[in-house]
C-alpha cells in the first residue's frame, strides 16, 4: 500500500498476539500446503472441486497481501477453514437426509441496501415477530441440524470466541457493529464469497475475480444452509439480511423468486463515511500500517458498483415484492416506522412486538456514539455524490413517496 496513514498501534493484546504468532505466520510462504491441511481437517472427499478451487484461490490471494499481520493470517486461515468445514457438513447432511432439499423457503424477506443504512436495525425490528425466523450468529458460523445441549453450547462458544476476539483486538468495533453470538446476524457469514475479505487486507487479485463471478451457485448453497436450519423444526418466514445482497439481486431472485426485497435508504455520503470507519477498525487488526486513502477509494468504488448493480436489477423486481425503507422510518421514530414496515412486508404487528421494540432500537449497553468523517479517507461529498448520482435520484423519489 502507498500513503499509509498514521493510525493508533492498537491495543497491547494485539501487539502481543502478533508477536506470539509471528513464527507461525511464515506458513504464508506455502499457502497451498496450509490449504491442504485445512481441507483434510474439513473432510477432503466431502467438499466439491469447484468450491475447493475457489477457496484455494482466495487463500493464495490472502497469503500475498501486503502488510498482513500474523493475526491477519490466522484470521484468513480461520475464514477459509470454517467455510470448508461447513461445506463438508452441509453436503454430508444433504446426503444423509434427502428431505432437507425439499424444505420450502417460502416468501423470505431479504433486507438489503448500502451498509450503514439501518439494515441491521431493520432486520432486528423484523426479528421481533414470533412468525419470523432470523438466523443467529452461532448458527451461521456452524450451520447444522437441531443440536443437543452440549453441542449447541460448543457452537455458541465458537461464536463467543469470534465476538470476544474482535472486541479484544478492536475495542471500538463494537460501537459500530456489535456482534451478539445469540442474536440475529447477516447472511454475509454464510455466503461463500463476498467483498468482505477486502475489508481485512489489500488483495488486488481477488477484486477482478469477484467482480466477474456468477453468484447463483453461492445463493443455491445459501438456500441449502437455511433448509438445514429449518429441517425438523417449526417453519416460519425467514427474515434475512446483508448489505452485500444489493449487488447480487439477480442471483438472489433466481434462487428465491418469491422473496420480498426490503431496500433501506440513507444519504450515501453518510453511509460511505460510516462504513469506511467500520473497515478501518476491523482492518487494523489484520493489516499494519493502514492506508486510509486506499480504504476510501476502494470502498467508494465497491459501494458505488453495488448500488449500480442493485439499480439495474431493481427494474425486474415486481413492485409488490419491493419495499423501500427511508432512514427516517426507523432512524427517527421507530414506534411509528415499525408498524409501517410490518404492513409493507405483509406481516402482523402486535402489542407484544411493540413491547419489545425499545430493546432492539436502543443503543447496545456499553457502546458509544459512532463518529466518522469522509475527509479522513481522502473523500469529499462531491466524490460521493458523483459516484452515486443515479442512486441519489432514486433516494429522492423514495423520500418524496
């Protein structure tokens, strides 16, 4: 990276962890050997060839990332190993229980939109209903059939370690996006390939590969994960979320043709600045030193591309399957906005839901207000307005409606 910015060195815990993991990080020199060990641990014969090839490529990209820390290399290996293990488990379960693929995923709700546009808040509000089913973080990290008490606690403990590690090494991250091991989380943790590796390291080889990827197979696998999580359990309407769905609406709707798309909206200048701050705090764990201008330029391009792809796909979404949610609906008056949101997706808003609303709209305990500034990342409002000109025209229409 060029133009690396002076940012705080990070907590002492991160410094010590990087020192301890330094010798082990030499395995970056032999990424294929590392990958083969991860594949053997997952179950080599149970992971299909294309999935293997794709993740081998990702780990190779990660191994060559400039300024990747030892903790960053450990995180990369963990990411790849988790996806390989999950793929093997899902394929094994499908073979053992053919009925899983017959599970209907009917009329799911997908919350999409640029990051930092209240997608998490919208998802949390929709999770209140007893008629809705939202995947929990620990389920997304270790998707499986109904587990016994002991195995369930082990899976939850895995999610707690992930959240605990982030809080330890990036203490301010929780003020931006607090991870709750037993709370609703986004499909990003289950989708095989997203742009999120670029929020951890500069891996330029991955970007063109990702940009031209056909994501339909990834969404078919995502559906299988939710079928596994539904199999043998009461069927409820799935309410799912990820800002990263925005650039893949075509693939999403091919696999989930009766989905309701809930698209959240906010001033992109605010959303981009906030998201760059989130990337900075997360990336600082994995990459040292940081180039804040690289973060700004890279993510302005990626988010603008996502919005453009979303706009192009939007034209094919039936009007009755599309719900636009201005930031004001939940950002300023959740008590008034939540019933409108439920009505728009065809769900019941009950007194019980209203009673629980303050708990999901309140700031998480122990967190502070998140502050951010476009200029920190070498960006101006004019840069963002130019990149999002078409999206801003849509947002103006939504605000007038």
